[in-house]
C-alpha cells in the first residue's frame, strides 16, 4: 500500500474519526430525530412534474392554530398575497383570500374543489362521512344534497312562512314583556336562541318547545354545542398529528360518545314523527316528514336519516341565532344607523303594520344592515373547508390532490378593493345591492358578491333561503318595535367572541325602548303558546 503524504494522512485520520463518530448509534439516532423534527416542523415545498411550486406560505408547520385563527391568516394574507399555503401537521392547506381566486377555484372549477377533508374528529369519528357536510364529493353527497335542496329551496321555505312569522312575533312579544316595556335591560341571547330553536324544531320535526317531545329535545340540544367544541377547522391537534389518533384520549372518547348520542337522540325524534304519522295525526309539513316519505324511494338507511336530521337541526341554529345577537351587539353604538332604519320603516310601512317576509324587497336599508352584520361578523370565518380531488395548476401554482381549500372569509370581508374602509360598520355600502344573499351568490362577477358568509360553489349553504328569512323577520321587527340602547358602562364587546367552529358574541345586555304606542297593540294581536326558555338555555350551552 502506498504511503500518503503527511498532510493527506492527517486529513485521512480525521475523516476516519468523523465517520466512526457518525457511525455511533447515539449520533445516528440524533441525526434521525433531527431529520424527523425538521420534516415535522418545517414546510415542505412541493413541486409538480413540470416544476410548478405550491403557493407560498409560512416556513413552519403547525399542530393547531390558537383562538382567533383568522387574525393569523389575515397577517399571512398581507405577507403572501391572495392565495397562500400552510402545512398543518402533514396536511397541506391552501387559503383563498381574494374574491376572484375564490370563485375561480371553488365555483368555476367546482368539479375538482368540492370534496371534504377527512378530519379525524368531525369526519371520521363523529359523522363518519355522513350528514352532507362530512360527505366527500360523490354520488351519496349528490343524493343527500338534492334531498336537502328540495326541502330547503326558496319555494319549499314558503311553506314554513306562517311558523317563522309566528315565532318572530313571539320573539318581540317576550322581549317587550320581560323588559317591562323597556324598563329593565336584557341579555338577548336566550331570546334569539329560543326563536331559532322553535323555528328549527317546527321546520325539522313539526313541533316546537312546549311539546311532548321536550325531554328528548333537552337531550338533543347540548349535542350541538359539543359538536361545535370538538370540530373547529384549525383547533384540534389530534386532526393533524396522526399518532395522537391512536391514543385513548378524552377528546377521542367524547367524539365517539357524541356519534352514539346523535344516532340515539335524533333516531328517537324521528320515531316520534313516524308514530304521529302512523296514528293518522296530521303532522305539519317538516323536514323529517319529507325524509320519511322519500326514505324508500331514495334508499336512505336509518343512519342516513339520523345524520341528515342532525345536519338540519344543528347546521343552521347557532349561526342564525349568532347573527341576530351580533346585530343587537352592533346597534347600541350606532344610533345614526338605527335612525335611518326607523325612517325607512316609518316611510314604507308606517306604524300601524309591522314588517312581514314579503316586505323584504321594499326595505333596502334593513337588508343592507343584515348584509353588513354578516360581513363584519360571519358566524364562520373559515366557512367549511373544501378539498381537491385531483392535482391542479392555478396561476402557475401547484395544488395537489387532497389539499384542503380554505375560504378565508375574514380577509375576503376586509378586502380594501371590494369594501371601502372595511373595518367600519357601514350598511350604506350595500344600498345599491338589490339582491338577496342567495341571489348574490350566483353573480358571475365575484367582486360584486355581497359577502361569503354562506360559503361558495357546489357546497354552498343549502339553508341560505330559510336563514335569510329568519334573520330578516327578527331584525326588521326588532327595529320596528324598539330603539336599541346601550346599558350605561356595558358596551357590547365587538372584538372577542365565543366558539371555535361557530362564533357568537360574549354575553352582553341592551335596553329595548318601545318606539311608539302601536307596538303594544300589534303585539297583542297574537297569544303565546307556552314555549320553553329552559330548552333555549340548553341549546346555547348556558
Ligand atoms: C346565518 C345562518 C347560516 C350560515 C352563516 C351558514 C353558513 C354555512 C357555511 C359557511 C357552510 C359551508 C359552505 C361551503 O362548504 O362552502 C354551510 C353548509 C351547510 N349548511 Fe349552513 N349556514 C347557515 C344556516 C343554515 C341553515 C338554517 C341550515 C339548515 C336548515 C343549514 C344547513 C347547512 C348544511 C346541511 C350544510 C352542508 C352543505 C354541504 O356540505 O353540501 N345552514 N353553511
């Protein structure tokens, strides 16, 4: 063997020493762990076969985002632009922050961006791919969605008009009496809660609170709250860190228990309607009656029936009652907006008659207030995420199959190009807008759409027509009947909120001062069938 020159010999020896050290098990393990940590902690910049990169985004991966994730997303939107990507554990999210981008992907390319991510808690454990909202984009979803559309379409909603009208009457009447005609302040949450709950029970089961079904309804109500707590789109580390899913955590047990309860409790409620129909009782038209009537023809399993009913009953309750509460939270600090609304109501309807659902088109300022409440305080800042089915390239950026597509309503609703002075509550911005939100969501020009609170594309909220009606009746009658005044020293908080997947204001009180003597007369035209506040409290999770 040739002997090496002196310098090379030294290098050779140190190289051997390094490779021996590297070969020691401790170092190998450390390097391996470092590699794992790096791959777990830092983003992976994927490219497709043609070299298109994924949209830009933050360098780290996240196990969850803290409360108020929309604020973090908005900062990232300012840094990375209209479309960015973020890794949650090993799941890629693409966040859509601009109206044109949102429409291009979720609406125009809806055939690829209409599925759902298989979240561990919501989709796998609790709903197991059911309840429409957790179903991937497939034939089962198409069938269940068609049934939901037929039951919730604007024409079908006409059938519930009398119920909605009656409950809006009772909402105002109970507020008028319980505040002793405006003499004492009130926390409106349980009133909004009871209003929406009675609507939901009538529309879903054909009976309201105060019925024989109350004990089982009492069991059903906390389930909606538990569902909201367990299923925020960014809040559960167990959704993003696979090994946590193998552990018997309390979160996992709660998810399993909730599924069992959903099936048992909603199954019992369906059976009550079934028994009433079988005994020849004339059950009012309701969602469960429609489901029972089409069960055989549509080949719906019992689990399908229970979960579809769960979707109708829980899907739209907190969102609708939350919107009414946000409206009431805004009003005390905006007397000038109330004055304009009162002027419109007095001019168009006078004081002899109060608004009915048919007056919506004649009251553009009230409609503008509602749109502005939904813009400034959407119940879901992140809608419900969609997922992609196939690889896609958009504006030179690669979006792999099975990416979660997040509609960032917070940034969409605070887009300076679309909304002048976006952090200001100003209904005037909607005065030229003659469309309902259902109509507006179909506009070809994304920059003209009123807001994105109901989502977008093929998964857009099917409950929009009924939610719009409920909110209009509540808001227009509250304004017709009352001046909504602050309680001294207790301004409602407009920045913080409760909830992870749906948002409602922190508890607050307002003074409701009757505006004129006709309020008493109009409220006296109908009697209240007793309904339960105790159930409204359960419903709100108080
Ligand atoms: C203010 C009230 C409401 C708001 C803000 C709201 C919002 C939403 C949003 C953002 C989505 C997800 C849309 C998407 O994936 O792009 C959704 C889906 C859904 N909503 Fe609503 N919603 C409301 C009321 C209702 C009502 C009253 C019902 C039923 C009676 C309802 C039933 C549903 C169902 C079943 C889905 C799932 C649709 C699917 O995955 O195909 N919602 N809603």
